[in-house]
C-alpha cells in the first residue's frame, strides 16, 4: 500500500472524521499517484491544538513559518473553513468513503470538489494542479455530476469555463 494512503489511514484513526483533499484525495479517487510532501485534509470542526498535541501531532518551524506534522513526520495542512473557496460543510457533505483495505475506509473529497478546487488553484499558480486536472479528466470524467459541480462554482461563467476545459481535455484524450 502506498505510504501516503497508510498515513491517511492513521490520521483517520487518530483524528476521526477527516476528508482528504489535494494529492491524497486525487489518489483515493483515481488510484493515480504523484509525489507529494504533505497530506491536506478538511474537518467539519476545528481540531483543538491540545488534541493534536496529545496525539503527538507536532509543530516545527520551517522557513520562518510554523507547520504541523503527524507523529510519523508527515507534514499536514488542515482546512477548517473552506477549500479553495468551497465551504467546508459542502466539502464534507459531498465526500466519499473509499475502501483502502478490506473493511477499512478513508474519506476523500468528491470528484466535483476536487475539480473546482484544482481549477481555482491552477488559476493562481503553475504546477501540479494541471497534472491533477488531467488525471481527473482521464480517470473520472464520466463520473462527474455536473449539477453538483455547478452548485460548487461561484458563477455561470466559472462553471462554463471549467466545463469547456474539461470537455476539451476529454475530447483530446479520446483521440489518442
């Protein structure tokens, strides 16, 4: 089993109801891996620092900023308000239980949340977001609930931009 998925299982055991986004969310939804240095997850309620400390999730200063790590040394980013502008309650409500081992599940953000958040992130920066978008098109295009995706966007313009780019990428892949 991939080490990040093993760590996602441990985080779920330690902290309860968490929803993985980012690279781990993409991996859980698509089974396509990419290198990642951290695990990003959303929680419906903020996790008190005392609880994290008690569970040995430690803080380390990196490049002048404090970063939280799991007891096993993986960097984590915990989202408590929104994920790329998508309210946490929507992220949690649309999450999917993914079986990672017989009888063991981990929650991943829904495909629609991943698509919208990756498009928004890609608009701000260059990098792995484009790879993640292509992976989602390749592996999950036919599973997208376009009504759910539309409900997660801020406007008809944003929805149409995402839909048009996803459709174009899907058509390009069909030609190969």
